[in-house]
């Protein structure tokens, strides 16, 4: 896998914080949900230039329609964040990525217009892709090229995505219908051959929302593919039905990859599990934070 610098493309979203160049947007990573919570007042300050973004936020809430209030209130979570003024932690209104994008749409400020146009363009792109799916494929190829992956790797990655669909199709025929069930079965495969669930594997590699496979070595990808292909063929042969039966088969598939891993490591004399990732940045200042009730969270702050 070739890696290069990862320059931000114009109008392309990396994280919410990248939309506000030069503005500090405090954020908290929720490892369980796999998403960030962003400070509402920081977003408002960046968009409006208000000297008192808290008052602006209170005024904005009063002006919102009941539908807007209901949508944002349901997503709004109070978490303790460090103040940029005194370094102490205070309860702060936060929203996840989807909530923040919805908030931007609600801010009647000229500074928010470029973001609203960006969201409109993003929506248009997705609609165009419904009529011409090749556009989505082209976008994915361009995305990977801009991040330094060569065409051989990209071709292999796209093939892997198709193979993954073949596995989920078999699972669907085996009575698996819920998203969390796919996650459970995937974890059974990973856990068996790597000793880690997907979330633990990500943490080991120092990544968060990023794709685990995009940050694997060739050997790790090969073992992942072997585990999933073996699971698919075993499921077709044994015809399990329901989550519990499919978990047993997923573990069998993962075990096939583990046997291969053990043999390779025996000959190499070292582990094939790598901490390497394809990022040109890293996450720092990991902390345990508290919610409004003082409950300790596993979230980690991104700076």
C-alpha cells in the first residue's frame, strides 16, 4: 500500500473542524457510537463572530420552529469540555456530526452561507449518483488516489468491497437482518483470527472513524479476506439460520484465517498484526470526560 501526503481538497469534509480554518472547534470522540460530539458554541462563534455565542445559541433556540427544536434537542448532549479561557471543564452543549450540519442550516448568518452551499452541492452529488452509480465509484477512486494509494491497491480494495457484499448477502439469506447483527458477526471473525474486535483493532492502530481496511497492511487485508471468504463458503455449506448459528460459523471462518496467521508468523518469527496506519495525522490528548451527571465516559478528545 502506497501512502502519501493527504492534502485537503477544496470543499471536501474531513471532519467538522476542518470546515473552520483557523477556528478552534472542541470535540469529543465517542468510541461506542463511532462519532464526534462538537461544541455548539464553538461552531456558532466561528460562523457568526458573536462575542457571546452562548447568548446567540439561546436566542437561536427561541427562534427555531418546534420541529427544528425537537430534532436538535433530541441530539443535544451536555458534556464537560475544557474552557479555552481558564482550562477548567464546564458542561457544554454538544451535537454529533449530523446535528452540527443541521445546526449550520439553521443559523441566519452570512458566514454560514458557504457551508449551506456546500451542503446543497453535497446533496446534489448524492442525487446524481442515484441516476448514475458510476459517479460514486469515480468519487471513491479519486478519493483513494488523493490519499496516495496506487491503482493496484484501489482495484484490490474495490474487489474486496464486492466480496464483502457477497458475504452479507449470504448472511441475509441466513436470517440476519439488523445492522448490529452484521457488526457482531464481523467481530466474531476479527476476534478469532486477530484476538481483537474491530473497534479494538482500530484503537490499536490509532484510528477512529477511518476505515480499518484502509489502514491495514497487505498481510492483514489478506487474512481479513480469508476469514470472510471462509465464513461465506462455510455458511453456504452448513446453512446456519439466525444470529447464534451464524456466530458459530463466523468463528469457524475466522479460525481458518488464524491457522494461516499462526503458520505465517511461525515462519516469519514475528507478528503480522501491525500498528501501522495510513494517516498523516494522529490523535492526541486522550482523556476520560464526564457528562452532566458526572458519569465517566470512554470518549477521547481530539486536538
